[in-house]
C-alpha cells in the first residue's frame, strides 16, 4: 500500500507494549484507549479508530502509519484466541510457522464505504478458531480491507453522485417544507433537546448532509417525544404538553418528507459531499495517494 514499514510494524506491536507497561507513547492512540484486555470492547475501539482516521482523510490530514499498525493489531486480535485462553500460546506458535501467501494478495477484497461501521461485528467474527493458516489469512485480509477502505478517495463515489444530485434538487425545491421543519421543531419547549440532536445538521453546509443528519435522528426524537408525553400527562401540564406534543410531532412528520436515500445517510461521515468541497481543505497526503 506504499506505507512506511517501520512505524507500521511499531504500531502493530504497540498495544501489547501498553499491556506490558513498557509503552513509550502513552496508553491511547488517536484518542482510543489501548489498555488490556484487547479482546474486551474491541469492536468499539476499532470503530472509534476507523472513524478518527477516516476523518483525517476527509480533512486532508496526514495519516500516521503507526496508528494504522495499532488498528491492525486490534483487528488481528479478533482472528486468534485471547491471551487468557489455554490454547493461546500453542495456537500462536502454529500461526508463526506460516507466512502470507501470494494468492491471498491477489484475491478480490471489498472496498467498504460507511457500511463498514454497521458490519464490524460480522466482519470481525472469529472464523478460524482451530485453523492457524485460516486465522493468518483472515487477519491479513480483514486488515487490508479495512485499511484500503479508510484510505480510499474522500469524495462521494460516482454511483452515489446521481442520488445526491436528485436529492439536492428535491430538497432545494421544497423550501417551505424545510422552513416548516425548523419552525415546528424549535418553537416548542423541547427545542434545547432538538438542538443537541441536530447539532451536526446545523453545522453542516451541505444541504443533503444537513437533512440526512436530521432524518438519522428521527427515531430518537420520536422516543423522546413519547417520554415527554408521559411526563406531561402525569404532571397535568395540559397547555404546555399539548403545545409540545403537537409541534414536536409535526416536526417529526415533516422529517419523513425529506427524501434522503439510506445510502447517503450511511455515508454522512465517510465521504465529502459536493456541498462540502468548497469549504474543506482537500490535499492528498502521500499515504492517501498510495492507497488509491
């Protein structure tokens, strides 16, 4: 992938150095904790690291191969038994007798988009608990697929550009609907709660991303509205409750009218949308360029 090998190799063993209390760079990498045990809460750590590294790609920042090595360690730990398992040492000794095969490098691997974050549990299952060669292949190929996905082109792919263009045209042509959403959602006592949920939408300058974030929070807003309804019913705040329920419900119903495709909502944090391109500094680093 054109990555410098030395910092990558250092990163690949660093989480174990943290566990042995001989770490020299601290116990976190890119803000993600590397403390033992690595087999506990691994999906959450991998997810956080993937998101932080992908955000750097979108911002045009340089990716440290050391951090990629640490990510590989976490992924590959999922392909073998944990250290506490009685089979650990024998299994690792067996794995060490083999090497990456040329054919494995040539096999077609998926290039994931934002869906990778929703499929980590399936992708990182222990598929070869009794097969050292299979575990080596699994750890290698899953690491490669994740790294290639993180370092891929930051721009929205061609197959999603048409969906984006259609969605943008729809949203811009429904100005009254958009204004109605903001009015009903924020002219009621739940406005502070809605603001917290909509903060990404409010900060986004891309119209499709903005209403994609809004749709993404629709279910959560509905749940909060149910709790609010119960609270107002129990406390007999009739006028305040009716005002809150009617306006919040209207805001939620209007949200369903924003026709943002699920494929775009899934990739809100994975790609740069066209509306963001004039407002983001895009400069390919040497690492990102090699990945393409």
